[in-house]
């Protein structure tokens, strides 16, 4: 057990945490700078391609007064049940959009980012790291985990996934403290109705329980066992009941993941130079971890969780954001050891408070600067959708995956869609397989002919830049290019 104790290092303070007056400076500074960064990237926060159908779903649920189990907007669903795992997020977003527009939605995302920054700061300070080390570690993670460089695969955006990021940090913090575990089941009720990512919360608790067994910490095991049992029951409080797990199962491990970029590997998503800061962060974390593998003061569970999500992140890109978040505590303690001399924490905190206040004052003018650019993604404009609705309201439309959600938002089913980003939660597997045969650089004429005949397609909404498709439809098949928008073209069969 000596080696294990050395690996575990010092424990976090288990007492309930409150913000002490002399710690206010770092909270204000970190939250202000993170919020400024997120707000400055406001248009990216609204860049999620599924935002359109989420808003439409929220409106539909509010008008109907219940959660639908059948998709009302497509003509290809067949008898497929729609698993809307984010119904509550959709309703909240719908209300925000109705009364505050894009500004309110953007500010709500920034507020979620601020909560994450504040929670990570609290965890870092409780670990015993210095103010300066926590500031460096938390700010680095907060700037990197949103992955703005690889938009629209951003993990702080106007999408239900943001709720998962927030709750993951809260569950992580509470599992480290172990003093308020009884709050996790009530929070799980909310999480399970906001996003299907709630399964990560169950995993986090289970992981801490497994590490307790490794430590032979039977008190901790008892706490985590009660917490995970309560959360499993809490998950069932949703419109789908236990079938919510069926909905989650349709996304995890489904063959559609091979076509969705956020499920690809880290190397497949990394961009240069945008991903260089993240690569540097990863390299620094690994180097510091390997430099003192047995004498790190960081908690064992926090270190192992960081390593696990680092490996998962290389396998599937979406998990790398969780690595940045979970690694803040180990990295802060490593940085603390590298500082040649710990400066006066009081002086540092006063300086941070002043800088944070300046940052807070900069938020309103930043909002005024970005407000004109706040809008839905431009891959499909309202003008494009209106043209379709006016001229081809009864079309058997084959649309590109990326514009399906926006078409739903603009037409609300007046032009039924072929497919959208809901993927396996709303569409039959057979249809998905047929569609994915089309997503190739070179046109597979046999696949296009088969799909058009099978689904009786007479109108096509597709990326206008695909010249090979234009030659195939217009030159070979005699279709007409009826409309050319900024990014999409409409082809009609005659």
C-alpha cells in the first residue's frame, strides 16, 4: 500500500467549499476572461448545425403540451420511434429564443462556460495548489475544451451537449469532495432530461467507486455506491421511462458514427495551426505526469480519470474536451511544483481581482460588437428555405444532412425533410445506409439512381460546390438547376 499511497498523493479537502473573501479575485478573473473569450466567439457558439431542429422541437413541445414520440417533419421515418433525449433543453432554448432571440441563447451558453470555469477553480483551490498555478491550469483548460478551432464540432455551443459539459464538471467536483453526494440524484433527474450524455455521469461515479476499491477505501465505496444507485433510479424520471436507455443505445456504437466527424479520431479532426495549443497542453501534461509518476500530490482518481479520457480522446475526438476539464487538478499541482518561488498569494489575488473587474466591464461592449453577427449557421438561409416552401411545398425532397435541421426550423414541416442530424434517434437504419452511400467525393451513379427511385425523389437540395453532382443530374439525367443560393442549389426532376 505504500506505493499506492505515493501514487495517490495528498487528498482534496473534503469539507464543503465556499468562496472565501480573499479567494474572490481568482474567481472573478477566471470567470471574466473565460466569459470574454466565449462571448467574442459568439457566432461560433450558435454554429451547431442541429440548433434549428432543437428550437423547432421546443416550439412543438410547448404548443402540443407533451413530448412527441413520432417525428412530425420528415417523410422517411416509417414506423421509427423518435427518441428526443434533449426535450427539456429544446423547451428551454425555445423559450429563450422567443423572448431574447439569439442574444439570450448566446449569453446562456456563456453562463454555462462561466459555471464550468468557476467549478474548476474551486476544485483546483481545494487541491492545495497555489492561486497562480490554479489560474494557469483552469484558464488553459477553459480556452481549449470548447474546441472552437474545429467548429462546428465545438463542445461549448448552443446545443444540449453543453449541459453535459456542465454536469460532468459538477459531478466530478462532488465526487472529489464526497460531502454532498446526495445532491447527485436530483441533479441527474435534470441531466437525463437535458441530454443523453447523462451516462457519463454514471460512469464518473462508478469510476470513483472503482478507485475506492483500489485504495481499499470502503467508506468511499459506500458513498459512491449510494450515489450511483440513486442516479440510476433518477434517470427513469423522464417521458421515455426506461426506454431512455434505448435512445442512448441508438447513438453509442451505431454505424452512423463513422459518418459524424466528432466521433472520428483526434488526428482526423486536428487542424493546424488551430490545434497546436491543445497539442502543447497534452504534451505538457504527459511530460509532467511521467516526470514524477509516483510522487505527484494529485489525487489518484483525478489522475487516472485524466489519463483515461486522454486515451479516449485520441480514439474519438469528442472525449478530448473531457480530458482538458479533468486534467486541471493534476496539472495545477504539477505547475505548482515548477514555480521557483511561490509569490504572495494575497498580492496575486488582489491583482487578479482588479484584472477580473476590468474583464467584467469589457463584457457589455464585447456583446455589442458581436451581436450583429449572431445568427444560425449560413449553410442554409431563410431565403433558400422560403424558395423551397413557395415553389416546391409538396416535393419529395432529398436534402443534405447538414441543412436538414435548419430546413425544419424555417419551414416547420411545410417542406418535409429526407434526413437531418438526429440520425439514428429518428431515422431507420436502412435509410441511413442508403443515404451514406451518397456521401462521397466522387459520384456513385448507381447509388444515386437507386436512392432516387426507391424514395421517389423529385427535388434535391445539395451543396452547390459539388460540380460532379451538377454534371450528373443536369447533363446526364436531364434535371434542372432551378435555384442557386449562397451555399446550396435546388435541382428539380422533369
